[in-house]
C-alpha cells in the first residue's frame, strides 16, 4: 500500500510514546498505546511518499523505500529517548499518517493535526488532541510547497528530508521551511559537470510534470548556458501516465542520436517510464539519475540489464550504528498483525496471507510468517536525512531548554516557552533553511543473478574547489547502453580533427556542426577548433593543415633544371651570334656580305649577342642591381636590334625604288643617316629606361600564398607598370614597323631577297611576344621569369636564324654562289 508517515515527536518532563500506524487505506488507522506517562505533547510530523496515486485519497501498493524512512524515524526517536544527555526528562513520541502522493490528502492530514482535529491521545493525563509545533515533511517538493504556503499562516515550521526544489530556498515566500537535503541547484551543477567531463555534448532530458521536474530542468538549462552541452529533446512525463504518451516518449528517446538521457523526475514517474523501457528492451542508453531514484532498490527486481550502468547522484551516505539491524526486525507473529506490517510482509516476499489467498487463488502463494528476512541493498542516503531531521528538532528543543533568562533571542533577552512550545519560537534556533550540498556518485552494477548493487564511483562537494569538488573514478564505472568498460559517445557531430574547424549547421544547436578543412595558409592544431589560425609571414600550412612550416624560398636559379636549360640556350645563342659575326667579318669583302650592308649586319649581330646575354640577368636570386640591369639591358638591346633590322629593311626598300629613272632618294639613306636613325631610336628607349629607373625602378620582391602554396618566390617587381609598358610598347612598335616595311618589300627582284627573310623573322618575333603576354600573366612563381627569358631567347633565335642562316649557308657551304654575278642575276 502507498504510505507516508507523519511522525509526531512529543516531549515533556514525563511523556507518553504512542504510534499511529497506517492501514491498507488512508482512512483506515489504528492506535496502539505503548506506555502511559503524564505528559504534555510536542508533535513532529514526517511525510513519506507512496508508490503511485490511482486515486486522490485511496492508496494502493507499497514502496519499501518509504517504509524504511518511517522505520528510521522511529529508530531515531527511540535513540533520542535513550540518550540521557539529549532532552533529559523529556520523551519524544510520533504519529504516522499517509499522504498518498497527493497534495490534497497531504494538506488535509496536516491541517487536521495543526487544528487539533486528530483523535485525542488517551492516557493518565494526555487526554486532549496534540498541538503541533513543527512538521517533518513532505518528501515531495510539490506537496512541500502546498504545506509551506498554507501552514505559513499558522507559523508552523516544516523540516523536509527529501524536497529538493530550488524554489523552496526562497526565504521570503517560505520563511518557515527548512530541510536536510541540498537544493537541486547544486545537483544541476553536478550533472552539467559530469556531462562536460565525459564529453557528452548531445543529450536528452526527461522530467516530471511537477515542481521537482520543472524547477530541476530550468536549473539544468541555466547551467548548460555557455557550456558545450546541447539538449536534443525535452520530454515531460504526464501525471496521468497514459500508455500512449509514455510510448511516444520512448520512441523519441530511441530515435535520437543522444545516447545519454538525463532525468529529473520523482521515483513513481520514473518507474512508469522505465518499466516500459524494460518492456521494449531499450538497452542502448546511458541513464543519468537524480537523487529521487538513484538508490531505489525497488527497481532491481524488474529492471534487468536495461538500467545496468546507470549513473546517479545520491545524497551522501552515512553509516548509522544499529540502524541496519533495526530495519530487518519485522515480524508478523505475536500479537494481532497490524495492517501495515501485513502489507510490508506481502510486498517483501511476494505472498498473500491466508484470507486473501483463499478468496483469490491467483493472488500468489500463501504467507506463512516464517519467511526469512534477507539483507537487502539499502543505501543510507535519504535515511540519513530523516535521521538528521529528527535530531535537528531535538537539538532545537535542547537549545530552548538551555536558554538562560536575559540572554535569549527574543525581546529583552527573553527565552522561548517550553510549556507549550510555540512554533515561531522554534525557528530562531536554525540559521539557514538549506544544507551544504554533498553527493555520492553511484553506478548501478548488475550481478549474474540480476541483483543491482549501488557502487560509489565518485563524489561531488559544492563547498570544495572546482578541481577537488567533483571526483569520478572511471575505472570503477560500468557504463550503460551496452558500452561496458568503454566510455559512451553521445554527440550530435563527431569531433573535428586537427586541420579542420567547426561550422555550425544552419538552424541547429551549436553542438551540431560540419568539419570544414582550413584554408591554405591556415592551421588548427587542436580537436574541435572553432577557427583556423593564419600562419605567420614566410610560413605556410602543412599538407594536413595542422602545423606551420617554413616556406621554401624559390627563384629561377642557375641550379634549377629550367635555369640550366635557359642558361645553355642563352650562351649558345650568344656564341652562335659571335661565330656568325666572325664569319661575316672574315668574309666582309665578299659580294654577299657587302650586298647586305656589312656595317648594319655587324651591329645587328652585336645587338643580338647582347639580347642573348641579357637573358642571363634574369636567372639567379634577384638583387636591386640585377632587377634594374635585366630590364634596361633587355629593353635597350632589343631596340638596337630592331633599329638595325628596320634600317636594313628601309635601305633595301629604298634601294630598289631608287633604281627608277629620276629617283635621287638614296642620298637620304646613306651610312651616316642609318647610324643617326639607329642612334635616335635607341636614344628614345634609353630616355624611357632612365626615367623608369629614377622614378620607380624595379626592386626585388616576394610573392607567397595562394597558388604558390608553401613557397615564397623571389621576383623583381617592375616598379612602374607604365615604365615597363612603355619599354615593351616601344619594342612592339618598332617590330610592327619592321614587319610592315619587310612585307611591302617581299616581292622585290633580288636573287637573295633579304626583305622576305626580315618579314619572316618579324612574323616570328611578333608571334612570340604576342603569346608572351597571356603566358606571362598566367604563369605562377618563378615560371613568370622563365616565360620572359624564353620569349627573349625565342625572338632572338628567330632573328638570328631567319636573317643570317641563309647567308651563312652561302658563305660557308656554297662559296661558289658568293659572287657578284650571282647577286645581280635578277
């Protein structure tokens, strides 16, 4: 049967001890007088919660855990009465009443006591209804709120041993409420600490639909703010315990990725849910229990492996000498059996006494009264709170008795009244309504026979420092959800490895995220980094984006394969130009050399040699002098080269036009004029280069990041884009003029038409430099310089081979054609 007990402790110089026991229903009561002594009564009340409410005022079934609390109260009263040092000449008594887990029945019984509606206590001098100066109860927060609100009008103090709602700490609203259990505010802190310590960032929460559950969840959510733990779902167990709603909650639990379920509900509500959990064989969840059910041995008979590994917070256990033996001293024999004793016996041994067994054969085996009382798993947590509550009242009364007139806490140093005790005066002997928070962390170990053992694996002490306040020995823990010795994983998203960062998924909590690789040049060297850090200057990220490594310094070097090839081509071109010059100089008196303007040919070959050699200035580590030299040498040498070609083209074109009758134009294109033209063209380029070097000269620079990756490329910045553009533009202008002039002279009647060769060489020259522009822009790093060097060499080889290869062929291999007659054939 569901039962709760209100224990009345009565005291006087000589007093009577009597028991008001609870029968099979709330209205069925019996009073057994133990001894009669003249007394005046002091009444204490303790409330013990029942199993499950099926009606407002009728209770069915019995919870042995609550029955032990009742026995603990009786044991404590008897222990105090035997203590000669505490309350000498005073004897405490008690009365038990049932609250039926309903606020209505709880309040009704309390009002009956404080208003004197309880039956009179019979005895030699105790013949009137007892007055109630203090009530110990209720066990539930919701009922305690009702009692505190109502009885506060009468100034009746309440001392609860199990009502932990933080709302009851409001001294303005509940000035008469005291308790021997910590506020749930500390338990919420402990739960969040556990979740963070274990790395459980994605959890589910199940709460009861009462003050305990609602307040507890609010505290939990508040503590979770700013932490790395998120809640996937929050389900509330309805008080109606509708099966369809219970199954919907379990479906939500099973469909979630959260493997950890935090509960904030009283034991009867949790029993309804967990019975269905066991029925559906839900074994893959790690349950976190509050003190409401973390040490309830009642679950062990039916929970199986579904709740194995449960982690719970229990009130600090204290071994009370003699209490363990006292709790097993229950016997149905002897005098006529009381209804409460009968109900407890039937609940413990699963049998029925003869009357009910004969009426209903299906009710179970018959109880004989000889069944053996075995030692059961009892965790002395709430029991110790009951013990403390009775002792707190006894010590308060003792303080009242020890008060010296003139030194009391009341007006003019007055002491409190003893005959009778006034409830409001009793409150002056307690300074604080709450106690310090200290919890044991218990782990449910299920043995081979299915018996649950509550193993202490840690503790939480709110008064200690954060490092020492929370202690957990994971080596002792058997994890729930089938994980065994392996720590369960309960996350929305897997941890992001080093080299990535977390990006919260749109519309989801911060615990749900995607792992985004760090950008090039950035790293993250820790798990679950929220951002990537940029590498310092001249450093780059490794391939896995976890460390910054020094960049590799890179430039077009003479040791590179490409640098070697370009250097060989440059030297070969310069050598070939020098060899051609030597051949021409050696055969300078031959008709072929003389017909091709030997002076311009010598100057053109010299400028081509400079063009080949200037390519070497582009190879090697850039320096201020080399940056200025390479561009000016390139620009001037090519202008000299093109000016010579242009002069040769104009001379050829004008020479044939001058053969017309009456033409005297050749006098304007003599050797002096040719030299002046070449000098003028070169002077323009020299002026541009000088201005460029003075105003914004090319300087060494570094290029890093981007497509270059872990490389820092040493380059020569042009300094002035306008100056660089003018140099290239002027070269392009001369090349275009040369090409046009040579194209116009391509059909002149000459046995060895030099104009055709110049036209073809200019075509190659222009094609190379037109292709150079996009290649130069798109080439990364040192390849930019390589493209420029290649363009220089290609255009130089084009000029050298197209213009001088045919001539060298005649001079060296076909000297018989190197005669004036052959030159004038056409």
